[in-house]
């Protein structure tokens, strides 16, 4: 188990529906990282958020997941991002996590964003994913999931909660508040990764990627409207000490969601 975990977040513009351009851009960004245990990318980092366009989906052995595997090997680290994945006739907004040993995990977005009609084109997932990486328990989720605290509920003693997003400027204040709230109520490190730029639907994004510690203190922030790679180091011993002193998680009710697993 590693006591110190270094996590790098990439806040970047995303070229509309152009996988090769986006993967090349992220290659350049990642080349600036000297060392990292985990690299986090925004939601639908390879195409932008266009759930209506089924041609953007690919298989798990397709171009983007292959790129993620190669990037993990090259940088000797774990990497995570979301993309549209097709399985039979179904398409998912899937968070793919490739760990530093090139094992692939995935989470299919449960809360689909009906305001953008994501629920009309994307199939809903039915369970959370808890990853054991470097001896840390990590719960990676996607964008809109952050608005549903019961789904994020720390009933499995995870250490890190992650949201990979395309979160617009119009509601960016809520983004920051919700990230902080999730860290406090779950007594965990919480990290949010967001994009910048304007998409083809004229939706504007300004980033505001951030990380909070277990008590709600901001430990990483990015400059608005700026493409950047930012890293934060977190420590297992800190969260263990804090939870022993402030054992709020021990007082939660023992109940489970019935509609999803995990």
C-alpha cells in the first residue's frame, strides 16, 4: 500500500467529435507530467459530450481504450476517462479505468442528464465501481452523479471520490459547492475534473477542476478557462488519523440503495 498518492488532473478544451485530435492533445498534455500515480481526464474526453451521435461510440477494444492502455504502460501509472462505448445495441457513457498493471475496470453512468436528453440515447448503468488501486479504495463517478448524495454515500469506507465531468459555466457555482459537500459528508478526498472551451451546442465550460480533503479544505484548484495539468499529493495516514478523531461515518444509518448495486 502506498501512503502517498500523486494524482494529476488534465483540464483541457475538447475538439468536437475529433478523436485523433483529442488523443493527440492529451498526449501532449501528459508528456508534461514528470511522475504521477493516476491521471484523470474529463468526461467524454475523446469526442466531447454529444450523446445523440451514435457514431462516436466504440468497442472496448477500440481506438480510445487502446490508447489508454498504451498511455498507462508508457507512463507507468493508472489513467481514467469517460467515452461512449457500444455493447450490442446499447450505448453507455462509460468511465474506463486502466490501472498501472493494465487491468481495465469500468463504470457506466447511472444518472443520465435528461436536460441534454442523454437519457434518450445512452443506456443507464446499474451499479457503482469501487477500485482498489495502490492500496487505496477509490469510487469514480461521472458529472451529474454529483447531484445525488445518496448514490455517492460512503458505506464501503472508500478513501477517494472522483467526478469526471463536462460541467457548464452556467452552473459552475453548484459544481464547487457540491464537490466540497461530498468531501465533508463522506470524509474522503474528492476530486473533480472538468473541461474548458465551447462545444458545438454553444455550451461554455471554464474548468474549475478542484480537489478537497476529508474536512472540506480545498487542496487543488485550477485557473478558469485555462488548459493545464495540475497535480496533488494525498496521504493515507492523514485520512486514517482524521477518521479516528472524527468518526462520523460510524454514525450513519445502515441502509442500501435498492435500484443500484455497490
